């Protein structure tokens, strides 16, 4: 509770510290505009045109529906892999044999490109929700799993011994030792899995769904509608930036303030 | 009478014998120092006494109601501030406010400053960490205190300062202390009895009683006594001290 309050209290300062990032984003926009002047509107529409297309998109109900659908698929897939990955990772880390055995399996899972999973999922589940979510789950699962595995493998005997020497109860040990330690491994892995999920959900939709932002991107491509395609990409990046910098970064700053 | 009684204690790691036939007792208010070379099983003995390892052969009877352990490496929780670390042993037994006030009081006593209270261990120097370690061990006002070479990595000034804190709280609360060190001078300065533990396997080969009361041991006394120790055949043999030719 105290932590949540502190995150909210520090939020304005956090925003104020963002000027540097905003400046670099504007620098990026400047290069983009230069590209537009060199190659013309069809190849690379100007940022201004893309932003105005984006604004029109946001006034259309079916775009909003598609965006929400994509977000829903992403969150559901991510949620499933977060739950299963965390639980399995923690359990596997607890047993030495299980953690040694799971290593090569994780390498195999990471090694298979998501695009291959999409093909398989299309064969197994056909077009639609299930294929998209399956791909998201399978692609982000190893990231969460490895984070949880490392967290539970690195639980320190020394600190536990220290707590035992003070006859500290099991619940307090969970609260003050196990949870903070595991969380410090889990949280970064959740963040990178979320980023991964968002990219995968769009790719999967592009290839294997009739709706969602990915599908809209496919339609824009077939119409050679570069401004719409770029507007969609900008929206996707915007969502990611919003989640990462406005929601996750302040939390991360607060919960990891004890780190070097 | 509260006491710690160790008798006929043997201990093995696998097939290697670490401790062999250890016998001693520690009474209320007494300070016992265990000296011996590194790797001689001193830490194992201390952990056995503190019930952090299970006794397999022999007996350890501990009738003190409370004990605390200060480790050589401070073992602070990295995600907790100085004050939260100090109040760790008592926070579940007392109200947060009360535990917090107690922690502040003892932190100040151990030479920590108000501005350090909200720092995390990563921002502390080695000496400060050790102060926090001591404050955390003593916040429970333990009847028996185990110290595992806690002064070994400190500079001379800080070493003496912390030794004095320990001595004064022993006097104030009549705390018994069992501590290990490889520093003979340190042992002579603060203990009532010194046990000499040889290694491979760990065995107490001699017990020295230091008669001079702790308050009256000046530097001269400590130096003379240390010199006396260094001339002792058993000490020379145990530490494998080579004569200067």
C-alpha cells in the first residue's frame, strides 16, 4: 500500500524527467520527415500525414474494436503464459533435476521462430482467436519460465540461515525474503514477455486472423495504403511506449530502488 | 542458572570429520572466545551451538531463553532499508511503531546517523553494514550472543568501537557471548575464557582463563598476554607459526 502511494506521489517527477526522451523522439521524427522529403509520399509518408491518419482512425468505431480485440488477445495470451510460466518456473527451480532437464527444452522453445508456431497453430486451430493466443503463449512462455526458474534457483541459503538464527516465522520469511527475491527476477521477465506478446500478437493476426490490428495492417498492405500502415504501426508503438514508460517504468523504479 | 553446555560433540561432513570431542560450557554473563586457524571448524561449531546445524553426535544443551547471531558477512536484506533490517527480528512480535522506535534508538547507539536510516545496504560501507548487523543482533536483547568473526574486516578504530559496544551491552544486560576469531589480541581483550581449537579435525586442545576483569585490561596487559600466548607451545603448533630466524 505504502509502495503504491509512493509510486503515485513520485509520478509527476517521473514525467518531468522524461524531457530527454521526448527530445530524442522528436529527433527521430525529424529524420523520418527527412526520409519523406527524399523518397516521397508513397514510400514514406510524412509524420504529419501519418498522425492525421491516426486521428481519423481513432474516430472510426471498427478500428477501436480491432484495437481492443488485439489488446484482449495479447493480454489473455500473456496472462496465460505469465501464470503457467511463473508457476512451472518456480517449481522447476526448486528441484535441481527439473531445472537441469528444462534447460534444453527452453532452448528448443526459444529456438523455434514464432512464425513456425503460427504455421503449426493454423494447421491445428485454423483461423482466429485460438491461433493468435496460442502463438503469444508459446512465444512468451520461455521468457517468464526462465525468469522464474532463475529466481527460485538463486534463493540464497545465507539469508535464510540469517532469518533462522532469529527464529523468524515461515510467513515472515515468505514476505521479507522469498517474495522480494523472486519478484526481483519475475518482474523484469514479465516486462520483457509483455513486450514480446504485443509484437507476436500483431504478427499472428497479420497472418492468421480476419480481425484485429494485425489484420488491418494486412489490408493496408494489399491496398498499398502506406499512411494507414504507418498509422497502425505508430499506434502499436504508442501502446507499447505507454505501457512501458507510463505504467511499468514508475513501478519498476519503485520496486527496484534497492538495486545497484 | 542459564547455560550452554556442549559435551562429547562430534561432527562430520560426509566422511570428513570436522569436530572431534568438543566439551565446554558457557555460563550466564560469560564471554568465551574460540580461536584457531581458518578452516578449523570454528564456524561449524558456532552454528551447531546456535542450532543452525543439526547435532548428530554428542549433546548441546542450551537453556538461554533467547539468542542472536551476528555473521561475518553482514547478511542484510538488500531490499530493506537500514532501519527495516534492524527491526527485522522484532517486527512480527511488536507493533510497527514500537519496533521502529526501538530500531532507531539502537541504530543511533551503534553510531549510525539519522540520514542513513532510509539507505539500502548497497549504499553502505562495509563498516556501516557491520554496525547494522550488530544492531540487528542486539535489538532482541538476547541472553546469548553468537559472533562469527564479526570484527575481522574492520579497521582498528571501528573494531575497538564495536567491541566496546558489545562489552557494554554484555555488562548492561548480562549477555553471554560465544565468539570466534583468529585474532588472539581480540580474544584476550574481550573474553573470560579462550578456547584454542586446532584443525583437522577441530578439537579443543587448551582452555585459557583470563583472570583480569574486562574493565581493567589496558593495552599493556593485552600486549603482554598476547606475547605470552604467542610463546605458548600449543598456540605455535596450532597456528603453525614459524620462528623468525
